[in-house]
């Protein structure tokens, strides 16, 4: 058994070096396929961050009458935090609201003077609520509209004023996530088919040699094994090359993506996860190379 395995690997390496141009072409195609693969991973990161960025801009606010005590507001805050749909609840007191208002209008002397002349704080305390999913804001708004809570509110929660915008943003988030999955599956399928046909072409060029091996009584495993090993070698080399190419490309692209999606540094993500990405690339390259070699040589074993 050990002798057969060692011969399979020996013939696999010999085939790789002997078929110089075909091996180079196979590695090049597999490199492109793996670049697509790593691009799909990065695309998934970008779509997730983009969806999270959109979702982060969505919230609903509930404003409380000025005669509502802070304890009552905090009790309502606690009840909201107990809802499974709620991600976070931020309490903004009347004093905090006034301070934020002053900061936002610091460059407007008329507004600043009017605020300073007031003897009382006209602003109301509020709760800003973020949901785990944009589709869950309706349930949160319904909770805030219950009689036990609505009696303390000054008007309806902001959800009802911005319902159409929130629903539209929810559809955008869902569309980005679904579109990302569809594109990933489609491009991965194309990459796999291209690599398979390239490996099959390389094996086709050696069909006479396969026929001779069959005539002299070589077993199926001894005939198929070297091409599987050759595919694994091509996949390993392609994995290394694809990461070497991807690194500078992501370094250049990263600042431009950060303009459209705040707090996204795609090159930093790539650097932090490069070991995991290499393992993914290596497994993908080895599996697709070995599988292509295994299937492509099968037709010649039937003759």
C-alpha cells in the first residue's frame, strides 16, 4: 500500500513538471478561480458591513411628556430591553437633549441666544430604540403604543412618521443580503466549471499514456492517483499566488470602500484573517483540483 501511494505521488509530481505549459495554464486558471473565491469572501464582508451600516441608521424614538419622572422612563426602558426584538435602548434625559441641541446649533447665534434666555428646559426626555432586524420595528412600536406606556408619551413613536422609510430600508438590507448569496453561488459555480474543464483538457492531452497504462494492467487507483495529486499541487500553488495577488489589490481598494461604508477597512480584515483565508483557499484549491482530476480521468477508465 505504501509503495502504491508513494508511486502515485511520485508520478503526480512528474506529471506536473513534465506538462509544463498545461500545468502553468491550470495553475493560472485555478488562481483566477481562487481570486474569485477570496473576492466572494470579501464581498460577503462588504455586504454584511453595508447592511449593518444601513441598519445602524434606523431607530425609533419615543418622547416623554415633561411631567414624566425619570424612574417611570427607566422602567419603560427596562421593559423594552426585555423584548426579544430589541437590540439596544438609549435613554436621553432632558438635560442631555438640551446639551445635544446646543452643540448642534453652536454656529447659530440666534438659536443659542434664545436658548440662553429661557428659564426652563423645553426639551423632552426620550428613548431611542434599535431593533435586531429592521422588520421588527413594527412590534416595538406596537409595544410603545400600549396604554400603559402611551399615557406617558408626547405623541406617537417616530416609527409611524417614518414607517415607509424604515420599511424601504428593511427591503434594501434584505436585498443586499440575498443578492450577495446569489452572486456568491453563481460565481463559485462558474469558477468550478472553468477549473474542471481546464484539468480535463490537461488529462485529455495524456489520454494515450493513460491507454498504455491500462494495457499493461495498471489499476484504476494507479492511473487516477497521479492526476488527483497533480490537481492538488496546482490547487496549493494557486492558493498561495491568489493571496499574494489579493493583498495589494485590497490595500488599494480599501480606502475607497471606506468612503462609502464607514468603519470598514477591508485590508485590515484581510490581514487579521489571512491564516483562515489561506486555509479556506488551500482547501478549496485542493478539493476542486483533486475532484476535477478524479472525475476527468474517469471516462478513460471505462474504455
